[in-house]
C-alpha cells in the first residue's frame, strides 16, 4: 500500500516537473 502511494507521489512529482519546465 505504502509502495503504491510513494509511486503515485513520484509520478505526480515528475509530472509537475515536466509541466513546470
């Protein structure tokens, strides 16, 4: 369960970084 949340956060963070660029 925690692994899934961490993966989701990582993906969201990467998305934010890509959108911010």
